[in-house]
C-alpha cells in the first residue's frame, strides 16, 4: 500500500512516523512545497512556540455572566500531555538525542489589569481545584509578580492594581527544530521518503480508485499515485480539498489571518532573569491568536524575546504564496459563507484590517502598554509570522481544528489553526485511527501504541489524578521538565 502525505510540517511528519512505526511495510512518501521540513508554519518564528496546555491563555477559559468554563482548557491540557508522551518516546529511544534542542522549560504566566482581577481570581479558583493545574499560584502582590516576570513589571508603578498567575512547568517549543529532527529520524531510520520543491496542483481519482496527485516538481510536471492520501498542508489543505471533488468539500472554506511579532535578541543572562511566557487579555473583537504575550524563545541556541502577535488580514493561504492562489482556491459556493462571516463578525474583520496597517511606532507603543519601558530596554524589530487559515464550515467561522476523512477512508486532512502544533501527536493519532483503522487494531500495533502513548485517553487523564501524574512525571523527566524553576 502506498501512503502519500502532503506537507512536511509538524502534522505531516508526525503522521508519517506514526504510520511507519505501526506498519513498517507500508510505502510512505511526503511531498513538500518548500526546501526543508518544518519551514512553513512550524518554523520557530512563524508561531509563538508556546506549548499550549491552557496554563496561561484566557481565551481557553471563557466567562459568560460570571460563570467560567474550563472544559476547553482541560481538553487542551490533556492533548498536550499526550503530545509530551510521544516526544518523550522519541527522546527515550534515541530518535532525538537532546530534548533541549526543541523544548525548554519556561514559566507560563497570566497578567491582568484591575478591571479583570475578579475574572482571573475566578479562573484560578476553578482551575487550581483540578489536578491539571494544582501547582498554579495566584498573586496581587507587586514584588511577588515581579519575581516571576521582571521584564513585564519593572516599569510599572507599585500602586498599579493587577493580578497574575504562574505555573512553573510550562514550555517553549521550537516546532521547526522538532519537525526537522523527526523528519531526519523518519528518513534515516524508518524509510520514509520526503520530496522537496513539490507544489501540488490538484488531486483526483484514477479510474482504478487510487488518488493521483498532480504536481510541479522544481518546475516540471510530475504525477504521484496514492492508495491513501493525507493532507497536512496548513492553509494549503483548503484548495487541495476543493480539487478533490469529495462531496463534503463544499462545506468548508478558509478565512486567512496573518500575524507579526516584535523580536529582540537577548543574552543568556537576561534569559535566565526572565524565563517566562506572559499572556494578557485580548482586546474586544480580537481573534484568539491575537492575545498579547511577551515570550522567551530559544532557537538555534540563541535567546529571544517575542511580543505580539499583531494580527493582519492577508488573503493568502500560506506564507510565501500569493493572492492569486487564494482566488483559485475559491468556488462560487464559498462566497455566501464568506459574506456571512464578514457580516456576523464585522468587528473582527474591522480589527484585522486596522491591525494590518499598524506601523512600527504603534507596535512599540503596544509593547510599552503591556510592559512599560521595555521598548527602550532592547533592540526590537518587527518580523512576519506564519499565515493561519481558520475554518468556515457551513457558513460559520470556527476557531478550532477539524479532522476530515472520506467515507472510503482513502483521503484525510486536518483543517484549522488552534491550538495547532502543540497537540499535533494527539491530533495525528486520531486522524490515523479514522483514516487507517486497520493498522491500529492488531495486537502488535496496540503494544507499539502503548509505548508511544502510555495514556492517550483524554477522559482518563482528566478524571484520574493518579494516572495523570504518573504519565506526566515520566514524560517530564525524559524532556527535562522539573517541578520548579529557579529565579
């Protein structure tokens, strides 16, 4: 059986490893538009690098009439802990030599101003009562908060009312480095083939029932055949889905959202002083990916601060692709859905357009509003982040992700952007279970899956504190995550 995967990002590469670990006899090929694995949205500065487990992101705990919902936070935290199990497996077996090459422990903090103190206090009360967040701490004391996040606090007045929470065991993840490491392992040890410089033009059925993938490979037309086709190409998954002529393709279209960050390189000593990701509260009407945060980032052995993101509206599906590609991906039946989103979410559209034209001066002013005086402490420069494409399904805008599999189980794809890379192993495991159930149902596969995912049942992690702590502590030990950071 020939399995073809489109996209050598974190999703496609993870899917390839799972397939080959469980069924080594299968012929697995990844087709990638760029020249290396993880160079798209997975690349270090095309995303925030937060190991999203709902420690600090207020948008994962919405409040409605003073009632806070933690269900989404619990699911995301459980999904990330499934991801950590898979990465720990790769480290333990030597597939990845050094965990700090892609994951580094970083405090996860939330800070709010006076108007949101009661909301954060309620969030802390509800979350810290659950074993996922039992080590979360809350404070309204200036000096204590400053000891957690000095760069965010040192320019503030001592009498300014605010509150913060902290969890010491958060992470910064370089998903680009992780993807490259996994791709190297997949090629050299599992026999996966990766072809670079391959631009997929369309996919369609052959008379025999297999999938034919029409490509431009370094400028030359080339055709690939697949018995099973999985598309993990970020925003590029939308036009491929449209060209597949599968009946459910009409239900989906993409709503692109771009982003920018301010970036400053810092010394290792300054990194040791901060060692945090600090999330605030999004402006009214802002999309979830626009929650302001000041992050320590580690990439290629260097330390950086990142502030943002600043959203933008760019009608392109992937960074490096143009508006024409977006137009070609559109169909007449997509127009009503886009118009519906524009009308129902007009404040969001207005916000994105206004953010698009925000200049460097306004970006630095936003930084100083979040962390007074920090714009002058470091040398900041704006950088462009990756392109996210949110789902419009049946005319409604959705902010999550969705796995889609054809009825004959020969075509699968993942759409959407949040929480994305952080939960990629759990998401790809579910995609594999739906798309290729035959390779996960035998006893050998179940034994292998247990080695990769000691506990992948989200309900068990959520409802069984002892089991959760057991698998969390084992994964954290392999990944170098300790119970407490110093400083």
